[in-house]
């Protein structure tokens, strides 16, 4: 019996098999093309975002007594605010001692931003010009550091009579020169370690205490009623911030701008500091003054009637 073969059927079957081969050949290519389109058109995932983040380093170096709380913690709170306003930036705020920061600078390390006070001159060479003005932060004719908070000197008494004669303890709490405030105000006294001066004053060992914003916080925490008189001829209790790298300049300056903003300045009471005042006629040394210059200033203050050379102090 002869078999009848349908040619059209064979042709259609061969065509289907060929179509299947083409389909299975094109399938991997289509998947690859689709994946590439997804990478191009869909927003980048978390992994890529992490690769694009900019890390701005901030060192905080406390060179004098604060008020209350932590300056480093305050700087971190400002950092979190800026991070929410600027995509892809993260601020790493670290706390350094004066000795630790000096050692790091000696090894060639430096942050993007440096928060510091009088007594740390190591950052002078790498500090860059800022779009601000403040006499205490000038170096070589350019503003290289601007204060973001300030303390102040006060004369304290347990009575409201500041004319009565009596001995005075001059609080010595860091790299600042409280003795220079006493010298310019014409207040004789003895330099005493800050905590000992505070205790001695409350115990009646001293009639007066020439102290700082830190003592105001100490009195408040103990519920002590103490009278105070601000001393405004001299002030070196400024915490400055300086730009030390160009790499993340835009992000760093956005941080400085937020730090100096009115909203942030009004929060400084949280850490026992005051908003920065300008055009007060107060005198201050350059924040980049080295230890030798500060030592010479201290020695001049110990000489009765000696005049402080203008080259050492600036008017703010």
C-alpha cells in the first residue's frame, strides 16, 4: 500500500520548526536588550547611589571650655539637616583632641572642614579662602575661618555690689586667655584652674570670679543665684570653622551656610553658647596664632601697665 504524502503539510511542519529555532535563538538576545533598556530608563538602584555619595569629613576640636552638651553632637545635627537638603552627600563629623588633631596634621591628614578654637594653629597652611569676613579668622589678607558660635567673659559676684574691693579668681579653662580679658578690663586677679576657681568662688575663697559661659551653666545647674557683668573688651571664645580641601567645596560651603543661618544660630542655647556678634569693637587674636604668640601675649599680661601690641589683636 502506497503512502500518500502531503507536501504542503511537510512544508508547514518544517516552517514551524524553523520558526521555533529562530524564536529560541532570539529569546536570549531579547532578554539582554530588555535588561539594558531597564538600566538606561529605570532610576538607578541603591548600589549605584551608594557609589555616587560624597563623604564630607568634619573634625571638631574643642580648645576651650564649652557651655553644656557637646559641640560635636550639635555639628552632627546640622549635618543631618544638610543631608536631607542635598542628594548624595554624607557628613562624617568626628571629635578630636587638640593633641590628636595636631598629630593628624603632622602626618598629612586633614578633613574637608575643621571646627576649632584658639590654640590649634596646625590648620593654618591648608585653610582656604572663604566668602565671609571676620577679623579673627583672617590670614594673609583673606578670611580663612569664620566663627559659628561664641562664648564670653563675665565678672561674677555673689552680691550686686561690683565696686567692693576683693580678690578675684581668673578661670583658666583651656587655650583661651582669660587673663588677657582681665588685663584689658583692669581687673587684678590670680589664674586658677577653671573648676577650682568656680568652687573657690562659691566657697567664699574669692570675692569675684572672672569666668565664662561655662560658669553660667554651672550656676544654673546648681540653682545658684549669682550676679554677673559682661566683659566685652576682649573675647577669644569663638569656635571657628575652616575649609581645608577643595574636593567637596560646594557641599562644604552649603554646610557652613547652614551653620551660620539664623535658624541654627538661634539653637546655640542648646549647648550653652551665643550667636556670633559682629561690629562690637571687641578685640581678639587671630585664631591661627601659634603657641609662641599666645605665650608672649600671656607674658605681657603679667606685666603691670604693659600695652598689648596691635599686631597681636584684631578688632571685631
